[in-house]
C-alpha cells in the first residue's frame, strides 16, 4: 500500500506543480513532464537491458558456486546471525548462502556482484514464502539491509573526487564509513523491532559488535595510510577482490569436479529471465521519479528543508548538497549526476562537495533496490519494507550532514 501511494503521489505532485506553473504563465512545464515520461520509461528498459550481461555473468558464477557447495560453506559464517534475524527461513535454506555472498559483495563495494546475488537470494526466499504476493519478513529484512548498504570501500566516490581535482580524495572515507554504518544499524534495529526479533540475544549482539569493530579497525588503518596512495589502493584492492571472487568460484568448482561451463550457462539463463522480469517495475518507478524531478519537486523539497535552519539561525551551508541527498533514495544515476554537478559548481573540496560525497556513500538507492528485488519475484505487497528503508536513508543522510560538520 505504501509503495502504491508513493508511486501515485509522484504523479499527483508533479501534476499539482504543473498546474501551479501554468497559473504563473509557464506553459512549457507540460512539455517537460511529457518528455520526462518518455525519457524515463526508455531509461527503465535500457537500465534493465544494461543489467542483462552483469546478471547473466554473476548468476552464472553463482550457479557454479552453488553446485560446488561453496555457497553452503560461506553461509556457515553468517548462518548463526541470519538464523537469529530471519527465523522464518528453514534452517537449511539455500538463501543463506546467497545472502552471505550478497552482503559480502556490498561490504566490499562490489555492486556488479551484489545485485545478481541479491536477486538470487530473493528468489530462494520467495520459494519459502507462503504468501506469494506479499513480502515475507526475511525478504523485508534483506531489502532494508541492502537499501542501507553497509559499504567499506567507496571506490567510485574516491575516483570521482580525484577526477574533479580534490587535494585529498580519501578524506571522506571515514565519514562515509560512519554514515553507512549508522544507516545500516538504524535500518536493522528498526526492522528487528517491527518484526519483534530479540536483538539482545548473544549471537545477534556478537555479530553487531564484530561489524562495528571491523569498521573501526578499517577506518583506523585507512587513516594511517599515505594520502597520495589511498584512492589508488582502494581501487586496486576492489578490482582484485572482484576478479578473485570470480576466479575462486571457477577454481573451487573444478576442484569439486563440477562441469563449471555447463553450470555457468544454466545460471546465466536464469540471469536473462530475471533481467526481463524487472523491466516493468523499473519503467514504472523511473517514470514516476522522472516526472516528479522534471516538475521541480526536488527543488521544492530543498527549499522546504532549507527554511527551518535558515530561520533558526543555523549554518545552512549544507543546503547546497541537499539535491544530491534528496535524489539518493530515488535515483542512483540522478544522485551521482547531482554530486558531480556540485563538484563542478562548488569544487570537490568545498563543504557542499564534502557533504555530497558522504551522502552518496551513506545509503543505497531505495526505490531502485525495491523495484528490482521485489519485481524480480513479482511481489506486489511490500509490507513495511519501504518505510523502514526510508528511515535508514534518513538516518544515513542525517549522519552524513552531521559528520561533514565534524570532519570538514
């Protein structure tokens, strides 16, 4: 219901703004809205088709890992925690392995690998879902964790800062780490409370403590590196890990005497089917977001958000980065474009550029993740997934602004 109202609300809000602009004599607004419909719908199809190759490749490798037993081994590392926070899944559910791989890929910033593994996890959870049109508790928890997107290596953000002439591209590393950790913890805790999961069990607390300590240790280690090598090191490490994962899947399959080629082809066929399945959901969501943005909805929200701090006498310099923050839950490419525009206008090392960088790394693109993951298994009722994910987004963005003031 929430997604239905929000999706319709984008169109209604765009129409309202269009009527207001018409009363002011700006009749071109309707042409902008119509063009946004066509462009966004076309983008939805192109985005899904653009994912086809990635989905085929990584779901092919994931099938190799499943057939060889590698995912079962990896699942054992997170199984105690996953069993505690996803009690509705059967103890030996194959989804645990895919979830473990997805979370590992997200943590390492390997987006190309994370999405196909996440889609596979959703399909496996859907097989156990007693209500095929409504998201189960494990699916909601998984979606919120993906939306909050705990990421330890924000490689692309560091690269963009370097390209736009930042004197120290990696200066945002620790603030991003803290912001994304905040987003993930808030999303997880809120979902656990909503689903009445006991978060005070020793196994749950132990894994949370482990995640916090690991993030802290990585931040401490990274802070001690030479500034000139931080961006290069993280990029090299990320690419090496990505290739290493692909190679390890194949080698492990060969060791287990599997026909890795045939297994890969079997999984790749599933990837193609998934890419086709998500097209209607992406078209619907991107069209709604497109008309809202074209109508000036994002600009209006920025003005509303700036009104309170400006009239209370607080420093409102962060407002310059608000377009990127408000766009982040709606469109990853839109948020990235706004971040780069802020770099171009104010500079990558400006306060606005600093805030935009942290925001970009603090959360995922919630509406995109929801459309792709739930659309892949044809779920029409998403339950509390969207409001819980947006709460995590709000926590991450708020933390990003606060950390920017603390670290800049």
